[in-house]
């Protein structure tokens, strides 16, 4: 089992940047694929990006080119760099961990990102 805590959200102007962090507990963090998701008010939670245990990255088409996901296993942390922020990026951002071949998902509590125009 892994516990995840997101941080780094805040209020920024359009065009700005943020780096979100997803910090994990435990010594098995490196065995988890970690994904970032976001949920805007009144909308369903949507997948944004994933970094797998081999540090291969995947992105949704809606964020490709502006978002960069990375992991630092020595720090038990996954990052989401968000550049050229748009008002439509406003959402609560969550990270999720899952071990390959496992059906259990572990979610953090989320961090709010608000982009003003």
C-alpha cells in the first residue's frame, strides 16, 4: 500500500507555470505507476498523464506539449510541470498510484489549481 500527498497548487495567472508534487510514503514507491488526474467543478475526473515504473510517460491529447510528468524515486515523488496555464486548467489535481497487475488504486487528497484570465 502507498499513501500519496499532493502539493504545489495555487492561484496563477494565465500563461504562468506551476509544478505539482505527489509525495509517497513507503519503500515500494518505485513499483507503482503514478498518474495525474484533474476534476473541474461540475465535471468528471479526467486523466492527464502517467509515468510508469520505467519512467515512460504518457499524456492526454488535451495537455500534450504543456504538461510534463516525471518521477524521482530517490525522493518518492512524482512531479507535474504545467506550463502556459489556461483558465480551463482550473481544477483539483489528484495523483493516483497502482502497481502493474494490481487492481487497487491509491489516491491522494488533491491540490487546487486556479488559473485567472
